[in-house]
C-alpha cells in the first residue's frame, strides 16, 4: 500500500478551516504566523512561499520578515523579541539555515516557547518528553498522523527509527513511545545496522543518505516511512538505485535528461515496494505533511494563548 501524504495533507488542511473560523469568531482575529527569512537561500525562499501560501489559503494571518544576508545576531534577536510581544502573532518560525555569521541557536532559543510552532525550543522538547501540552515538531507529528489515518497499528509494535536528529529522529521516537510502541533508535554507528532494522514492524528512515535502506534492512511486511530528501545527480547514481528494474531505470534516466537531478529518499523505492506492506514515496509521502502540521500547530498555539489570557 502506498501511503499518500498529499491526500492526508489535504484532509488535515480541510480540518483546519472550521478550527480557524471558530477561533476568529471567539477572538475577533485569525491565528497569526510570522516567518523570519534571512538571506537569499533559494530553497528557503521556496519553502517559505509554500508556508505563507498555505496559511493564506486557510485564513491564517501570515507575514514574512526578510532581513538581509548581512544581518547580525543582535538584529535577528531584536526582531524575534518584537514578534514575541506582538499579540496578533501566535506562531514564530525562523527559517533555517540562517546566514553563517548569525548564532542560529541563540536566535532559535529567543523565540518564546508559547510561539515556537516548530516545537524545537528546549521547553517544548521537555513538554514532549513528559507528555505535557505544547507544540510538537511538525515532521514527526505528520508521521504519526499518516500512520493513524491509514489505520496502521502503533501500540504494541516494534518501531525502529534510523537517525537520531533533534528535528526528526528523537521526537518521532518519543511520539511512538507515547503511542505505546516499543522503540529502537539506531544510527550510523549502530553495529550490524541491517539486522537491527529488520526487527522493525515499523521502520522510519531519517538518516540523510540516498537509498541507503535496502531490502537487507527490511522485515517482510513491515511499514516503511521514508523521511529522507536527497538528490541523485548523475546517471551512475540513478543506475545504482534502479538497476534491478530496467524499465523504471529507463524512465528515471529520461526524467533526469529532461529535468536534471531527481529526488529520492533514504529508502530504495524498488525494495520498499517489493518487501513492505505499506510505504511512503519520495516525493509525495512525509514531505507534504510538514506544512499541514505547521498550520495545525499555529492554530493550537493561538488557542492555548487565548485560553491562558
């Protein structure tokens, strides 16, 4: 079964609309999201446009603040401080990467936890660990939504998470624990990584290496969630992934000739299709859910701030 992230994203967005309408009726204003985009990173500009476009479509007030690439840490801290004190702003997102001269951890830490809709602030990480209310990281939350909406059982199952990042690996492991899975976290230094991964009834790949997770890592019938987003930049790299399926290889090479580098996850898609019972494609799997969960987090933050005021 192919797990369609676009379809789940659309359902989450549809569910946001009446929540926004209720908040607007109660508060007299829509939820508000501010994004800080410093510098000229093209990928960041695309991501931010997508976030603000989605917010606008749903009826969330959004604004993008664009300090120059030469902005200092102090200038960005001042910007965050101003947003922290603006009542109509419920969520603040600092788009990474920041320019190299900026102390990114200081800037991220300056966002007040109540408005940290990415869920990265240590206070919100502590809330996640202890099961308290608060914003949860968007990609891990999206993974849990995907599993639940496809009625894939989590409780009592063994989930293996490949990757230990603060953004995906650690928080998704905590969310799986909260949903009563037995969880193993492994990484590039894990001994005999394929055999550890083969224990997983749910296998979540977030290690950042193109098509690294092959058939040798998969338990037959497992559910595979591919969080990776990598590029295949040469015909040789494409052949390495798709050589077991000549027709698919030819199709992928033709796409490369027309469009350039191809997106691929951390999982070999041919092996996932052959061995798993359910798997996420790249693109179109986990990726679309991140922005949908950001919108949901913004509404949650607005409601919590209203309830506490």
